[in-house]
C-alpha cells in the first residue's frame, strides 16, 4: 500500500487522510485482513520539508491499528514539495524496488525432452 498524503503549512494532514485514519481505527477487520495478507505500507508526504507530521500520523495509524508493516526501512516517509514532482523520484525508486522484491518470482518451466 503506497499512500500520498498532502500536508498543510502547519504539517497537519489533509481532510481525506484524516478520514482514512478514522476509518482504519474504526474497522475491526482492516488490521486482521492486513495481517493475513501481510500488507506493507509506504507513505509519501506532499508538503514543506520538516512540516509533514500528519503523514507520520497516517503511517503510525496503519502500523499500530491497521496491522501493516513498513515497506521501506526508516526513515520510510518520503517528503516532496507539491510543486516539485522530480524530488519524489528517489523515494519512488526505493518503493518500486521494495515492491519488486516482494513479488513472487516466475517459475521456470521444466525442459521438455
């Protein structure tokens, strides 16, 4: 699960992220299902560097109440200012590599004689 969380000037997350966290906290089945499928989470914060505490709260809710584990090692939250999409490339590459490592490897067919 890769989330993009918009953070305001104070660092608080946007209304949609707040609503998502409330739904995760209220759900009895979300954490159980996350544990069953071994759901991993990565968060990209859109906001000013140093002012993205809201994205950390979303990640914390998913780790503590949502049954998820981190996709990326700490510091797992990427930060990019909304106007600069290029700045997200290093985080995006790390997330893609981590997802690729989780994918099942294709089975080599047995040679036919």
